[in-house]
C-alpha cells in the first residue's frame, strides 16, 4: 500500500528512465493506483508473473522454437493463455467505463480497452524475451510481434489476440475512421515507444473524465501524462485550458507559459501568449 505522494515518486523514477527500460505494466499499475492508493499492488504483480509463467509453459508444451520462435507461434501462445486460460477479452458492452482504462480493475474483471489488454500482452511477451510493441494504429491499439530474424505479425488484444492480416487491418481502419475510403499508411505499422503507450492509456482516462464533466479528474490524468512526457508542449496547453475552466488562473498562466516556452513559433504559440497577458491582467 502507498500514499499518493509515494506513487508519484515511483512514477517520476520510471519517467526518468530510458524509454526501453520502462516496464509498461508496472507503470500502468502505478497510474491505476492513483484512484486506489490503498490497494496492494503486489497482488497484481503476482498475477502478471502468473501470466508470464503460463505463456512460458504454453510455448514449451507447443514445442515453440526457443532460439528463434516464429511470430505466429508466439502469437498463438499469447492468445491461448490470455484469451482462453485467463479469459481476458475486450469490454464491448461497457466500452467507455473508466474501469476499462485502469489496469488493476482490468485484471480483476478480465475486461478492458485495447490498450490496457495490450499492455498485458506486451508484458507477457517481453517476459519471454520476445519482441513486442504497440503500433501507431489510429483508434484501436494493436500489437506487433517480431521474431529474431525479422518476421512479424500483428495481433488484436481486444479480440482474443487474433492475427490481423492486411485486409482485416484495412477493414478496421475504415471502421475506426468511419470512412469507407480510408487507406492503410506506412505510419500505421510504426511501433510506438513505451511512453507513448502510457500516454495513450492516460489519454483514455482524460477523455472519459472530460465526457463526464469531471474536469479535476481529467486534469489529474493530464498531470500524469506531463510527468511521463514533460517536453510535450501540447499537454501544457491542455492543462492551461483545464485550469481556466476550474478558475485556477495562476496555474493556468504557469501552464500556458510553459507551453509558450516549449512550442515552436506559430499562430497557436502567439495566440496563447496573448491569453497569458489577458490572464495576468485579470490576476492583477
């Protein structure tokens, strides 16, 4: 069990690590614990270990090549353990429930968003020494599994770890974009960093809080995003807007000034500079 300050300190230490050193599952548990600081994270860490061990046992039972496993074999082992043995699945009935973006609750309920389920798949794969990463696919988090000789497959953690061939990806893109003319681009196959996975997770929390008009809660999620990616100027702009809505004009000025200091020159930067002057006049 830990206090909010202890959780923040632990998250700060993670944020200071090199990206490749970040344990996305551990970081996601810390982010989840902001809403439940009295919870014992060790319970969830033990569950993660059990998943990893189960994938190891499944790969051994299926005679998966330990030296250079085929990506399809890795994907099958992950899907068998996650979707069949542990019965993890996407929550299609209550997709927008905030619990779907909280890894602790996802572990308890065995239901979640693509990104929270994806974090579990990534953890289980990396625990075997397998190369796994989230993809820069819009609107729906997908995972790429890669063998040591460069062969790759893409899987969908929301739908039982199913393999996603080109046609399935094309159909998914049209669905999430709500555009029958949408076409796959090379950027959609690009791996995202560990920080970007965590930012994507917290963006779900922020968005749902805003939809519920829970601005303080949305701001808390945004603050955690700033801790993970302090150089992201856009996050400071968003924070300024939220502080204005909450009547925190001094904090709004500080956030907007940070945005101006870090954003490239352009109309938006100049506009926010004018907003800072207007807010300063109101403060005086």
